[in-house]
C-alpha cells in the first residue's frame, strides 16, 4: 500500500522573503491562474495518466520521464507528474524542468519551498519511490535520506563545523509548577527565539538556533493551566518555560515523547506549525488596505522577529491556501497606541485587498471573532544587521512598506549610532500611501527620520516627486550623513521593482553586504 501525503497547505517552510534577489515570476497565459489550477484538479480529469492507480517508481523509471509533455519529479520520496501543471507554474516551465526525471527535493527547498506541493499536486501523484532517487548533478548538497531530511549524524557534524553544540533539555518541579529548561548553549538567544504551544496535554516548544530548529514535543503526564511564562537567560542561552499545575501533586515523569521530540533539524526541513488566532479588529487604512489584528491563543508564546514573516492559511473551495505576510506594529507612534494587553498576544497585519484575488477577499470577509491559522516565523533577516549603523535607507513600493515598519521602529529606538533614517515610498496615487500622517508626524518627532513619496500616477495637484524607480531618484535620495558611513539599504516591492532597484543600487556602488531585499 502507498501512503498518500496529507492534504495540508503550505509546504514545510519558507524562503518567500529572502536576502538578495528572489524568484522571478513568469507571465502566465489567460486562464492559467491558481484558481484555474484548483478548478482543473477538481474537474475529475486524469492528471497522472495512470487512471487513478498509484505505483512504486524505480530510479530507472523516474529518469525516463524528463520531457515537458512527460515530466515526473520526486519530492521527499513521492513522485508527481507535473506535465499538466507546466502552464500554471508561476516560475515558468524551465524551472520545473530543472528537476525533470529526478529528485527535486533540494531544488524545491532552495527556490520555493513555501508552495504546498502536497495540496497543489495531489491529483498529479504518481506514487512513491521504490528506492532512493539519484541526486541531480547540476546542483550540489549533502546526501539526504528519502524524505529530504538530514540525518542526525550529518546535523551534528554540521553543527561542529559551525562551532555549535547540540541543545538539550531538562525539567524540575515545585508543588505548584513545572519548569522545562532548554539549554541552547548559545548566547544570542532571545524571547523571539522560542515558540511555545500547548493544548490539552500536548506541549510543544520550538527553539530557533541559527539555521536549526530544536523541538521539545511531549504529551504531558498531568494537566496544566493555560497561562504560562517564558524566561530567557541570554548570557548562557538558557530558556525556562514555567507551567502551572492544575493539581498540586508530584509528577513522576514529564510525559511521553511526541513526533520529532528532542530532534534537531535544519530550519528549512522542520516544517511549519499553525495555531488558530482570533480576529479581534479590522480597520481601514487606505481605500484598499486594512489593518488586521489577530489574537494569539492564551496557550501560545510567539514573537515574530524583526524583518521576518508568517503565513496565514484559509480554506478556499476545499483547498487550503496560504500567503506570507510580515507583521507590523499597531502604530508608528507611541501616542497612537490604544490600551491593550501585552503586545505578545496580538499580531497586526497591513493587508491590501485585491477584489479579483483569491485569498484577500476571503480575509476581507472574515467577521470579528472568526479564526485564521497562523504559522511560526520565517525569514533570514537578523536585527544584528542594524547594530552600529549610521545610515539606514528604506526603499518600498506599496505594501512592500510592511517589512519596513518594525525595522524603522527598532532602529529609531535602539540603534544609538544611527544618524539618519530615510524612507523612499513609491505608490500610484496619494490615496495609496499607507500611514501617511503617521510617517509625517514621526518625521517631525524624530529629526533623524525623513520620508519621501514618489507617485507614478499623481493628480495635477501633486507637487511632490513622480515617476518610477530610477538612477536619478536613487542617487539624490541615497546621500550618506558622513563619508564612508556604515550603511544598510532595505528594499521591498513587486518583484520587477525590487530586481531593478537592486541592480541600480549596485550601479551606484553599494556592495552586496549593504543591501537587503525582501520579496513582496
């Protein structure tokens, strides 16, 4: 019997917003959208050519199917006929063909692992590999087991090479509490390094240690209260999670191990975990952009690091769809803050509603009290990039502004060496400018900050700058506070905007290390 992968969306992790570049999208023919593909998968058409049969595929058989009209790809031990999907693939046919007739696990992880191949290609499933497929010669990587995960030995060897030690955990108790202690053996651990979820007797604590994920996953032996506390001793990398006992009895053991317990894996292989968050408010920001506030469950500790994103997941016509969004602050100015409980219980998102879109109309129609599934954080940005900066330049187009919000707030509040912070904000019209009044009040409040708007389709009354991103606009904008200052440029917007911007920044003699791009 073959084990069919579960229908869950999205895939294990994400590189949707990464440093430098990003995957370019290819224009699709009319009638080849994601919604069109979902309709195709539900049409009853035989997309595998096997009339509903699932087979075991040998390495030799897989290699035979390496043409556009006959293309099989293996991902984590399962083989899919992706020929019907070719014209629907946003990355283009050539990208799919890179893994034709071979194991595409590594390539998938490198390029677009946020896509849920299990759900998207469920009707294209040919079967399971009978033997471990060969690794293609055109891209490297360490040998992997069939499901694409590094073995524990390989992880340990890699950690040793990077000068890291394997984490561990322990626990102790008092009459009223149980404390789970995670020893990361790293000094750069903070509260946003650990994500805790517990529901019923299931306890789950994931700790992010550089590019790895360490999981403590246990079915607790006794009941505990919903509320708990998390404490980090940063100088030794120790995390303490204090649970309150429901009954003041002595525990003989912490509990039974669950899936992946005490396992250290590369972050990109660790998988995404979702929790249901409740919509508590929804406010208009512009004519087509809204501020959503979601409340985390009381049994969850989750703080999204600066510059990183999460995934929102909803079900549309029977298929679970996800999209990445970068959480923002409630406001750019402290005086705008409403009296709310601790910030770590709320996540805010600025979301542009596309009436003809697939996901955002669904989000827009959510009622207060409805629930949305939210993943853990993803992304590569480290706030250490902001330390000791003298000049910080942010270049954003439209909702590409969202990753800049927390970066802007953090830099002005915490980077003591900062001399200048400038935001260059591209939009179509004045009505599209997100949080314009707040940006201008912030510029008045903090003289280090300045914002400049550039419109591509302004009215005749507009007196500001207009046009598209260009060498002339950038060269005038990117003036350092002092010669050879320590500088970082962050850029985010639609893919063509970001790619052109990076090219122009290089032409203006900014180095790769001085540029960080987020792909919208």
